[in-house]
């Protein structure tokens, strides 16, 4: 699902330092607001675990480009519910014809480990058919870690801070379909918005 930001060999230490600094800066900004002001603080935390796979190809005559992909994941923003999807599309540049089908469904099985994911689902597709998916992702490459923090301030009105860190690992897929490319990812993010209301 996501392209990881640049990695760092000491992400947790650096991330903790930056977060602490931003929180302190936010507190100073609030303290510096007019004494008659009132501040409202809104915080959110999200976790996400997912696995993706895809294959792209070109026909021997160079006319038709096709792509298939599948993935499974769970997110705390959806109360931890897990889903699985399948997508297939193609375009013939010689004739101008194209096709596309897509579907998503709740998983029957979803297990996420650090370097292995197993998901099973029967996915109804947009063309009226369905596909049974039973896929296992096994991590193969080095696990990469990365993260970042952004901050937006409008003096006297609001302070917003967003922090993200996650992992990414190339993987191989076995099961009912085969794919050329695959990866496993997990992330945690948090956001804080401080709104300063001045009467």
C-alpha cells in the first residue's frame, strides 16, 4: 500500500527526540497564547498491518499491458477488521480496448507476524464473478524501518503534529495465485491537533 520514507539506523531514538521537542514546542505555543484563550486538544493513534502483491506484464506483440494485484490488511481505524482485495486490469494500445475488475471482502483468515502473513477470502468481483484467495507472504529481504514527523502551526489558531514510523520487507507469495513482486508492511502513526480559541 505505501512507499516507505527514508530509513534510519536509529529511528526510535531519533523519532522519540523529535516528538519530545515538538510536544515541548507545542506546549510553549499554548502557554504563549493570550491568557483569555482556551485550547482544545484532539489526539488520534493508528496502527496498520498489510501485505501486498502484484505482477505486471506486456504481451509478446507489445500491444497489451496487464496487471494483477492482491492484498490483505487490518487497521485500528476500522476496529482491527481485516479485508482482502483483488484487482485485474489491462489495456491494448493497438486496439484501444481495456478491461478492469476489482473486489474486496472481509477475510476468513488473517494472521500477521513480523515476516509472515496468511490471508484467506472469497472476493466478489465487479464483473459479477468471484475469486477464492488463499495467500501466504513470506519475508525474504532485509526489513527496512523508517519514519517521519511533520508539524504545522498557525499562530494563535492551531498547532498540528503528525508522527509516523513503520517497517517494510520484500516477500514471496505462495498459494492460489503467484506474483512477481510482494511486500509486507506495518506502521504506527499518531496525530495531535491543538486548537486555540480566542474569545
